[in-house]
C-alpha cells in the first residue's frame, strides 16, 4: 500500500510554535550543560591541587574566553531551571491549554533572556 501524503524534509520552512521551541531549548540546554560541566569540573579539580594551580585557574577565569564559557554555562543553567519549573507546573496540570501554554513558553524564554543579560552584566562589571 503506497501512502500519498506530502513529505516536507526542508526544516527551514517549518515554523515551530513557542511551546515546541521552549521544550527543544530545555532539552538542548540539558545536553549542553553536560558538556559545559567538563570545563567546570576541570577548573574545580585543578584549582584544588596546590596554590600554583589555584592561581592559574584564578588568572584563567579572568580572561574573556573563560568569561564567555562561564556566561554560557550560567545561561544554560538558568534556562534549564526556568524551563524545568515550567515543565513541573505543566506536570501538575496547569498551563496545558493552547493559550496558557503559548504564554508560559514565551514568558519562560523572555525570563531566560533577561536573566542571561543580568548574568553577563554581573560577570563583566
């Protein structure tokens, strides 16, 4: 039996709704945090070896590259927390309707953007 349904393989033409974007970002932030933890754990472990190692990590963390990695890690963590709270509220039976789901997704993304900017200001100034 041959199915005659259309197949759209061009993902750039698909417009995802806000709840789908929020859910995808939550999963991506979780995976990215796993890889960001490699740098964080290395810095913690290396800084605990001796005084010279601590001074090296301290100096390294003042570089722009390290601040970008730290800002990215903080941003990932904040989105994952905000998205996780949104998902927990939805698991309790709230924000499951179309309008409230769209609004909660947009608010969680907006809150993440504000928190990320604040984290950048805190980190660089």
